[in-house]
C-alpha cells in the first residue's frame, strides 16, 4: 500500500539549533512531493513542491530536498516562530489530484 | 487570509444530527477538495470536485455527501452524526493544471 511516513513525530530544538525532518514514501509513480506548515487550529500553509530526485527548494530558514525514496526539510538556525507541525504530502500516478499526507512532525523551538 | 473561505469556524451538535459545512474556493480555482483531520489519523482525503463534477472519492462514509454548485462553492453534508465524527474539516482549492492546494482555515466539528 502506498504510504507516507514522517519522522520524528515530535522534535524540540533550541533557537539556533539546526536539524532535519524526514518524509519517506513508498509510492509508485511519484508526480510531486509537497511540504506544508500547519499552526494549531489552522489550515495547512503551502511551503514547497518538489518534482524530481535531486531537486532542492529554499525559503528563508527552510530547505527541502528530494531523493527517490525520501525528502528532507532542513531547518537552519530556527527561531521560536518556526514552531508548528510540518506536513509532507505526495501526489502519485493514478490518483488524479489527490494528495496523500503524512501525519506530520510537531516542531517546537525554544529560546 | 488564504482566499479559501470556510464556514462556520466552529460547530457543536448532538449525535444523530445533520450539519452542512460550506467552502468558497479561491477566485478562479475550479477544484475543491475536502479533508478530515482527526488527532489520531492526520489529514484524510474525502472527496474532490472539479467545476461541479465529482472527480475522486476517498474513504468517505455513506453518511457524508458533498456537492459543488455552479458558482463553485461547495458544501459537505454530514448526517447521522456520531461522536467519532468530531474533527477538523478542511476545504482546499487549486487552479487547473496546478497540484498545489490552498487550504481554508477549517471547520471544527464537535459531536456531543
């Protein structure tokens, strides 16, 4: 069965302490991998789309990378305002436009 | 403001009742998607409409139904509500040819 697995489930960092979040997928025919940020009680906010292995995208302190089996969201020198749940989703062949989401990584950045 | 509007923001109702959740997509977007988010299961796909036509269905219960109207707004109808239906319900929209979703702020449904 096609799956999207995110790790770790939760991560606590001190301000300035860089780290990476992982999203691994077992899907056939990946058409795109998406990263979203979700704050408590709010809708997911789009961050990045990656389409092919080797692709990288950056936005402020965030950088997303993609291999054939996984994606990483690197957070460099995080700040408390980066605290949120980060969701990964995949779009694969045969599912029209339906995104399949992982369960997310809850990130907390403390002073 | 994402441009996707969902109403109401909060809804508290009793078991066995029926509710309607409303979504207005971003201007120009023809696709509307409905997702359910509960604490233990993450975001689960319910249904996708494109320009008024149903395009894909997920694990949507028979008690749930949806439609998209000519003005492109969509409604999700939930009936015979059970305690387990308590969740956040999100609507998202996308432009034709685009795979990126824009989500609304959700409706929090509490069934008591």
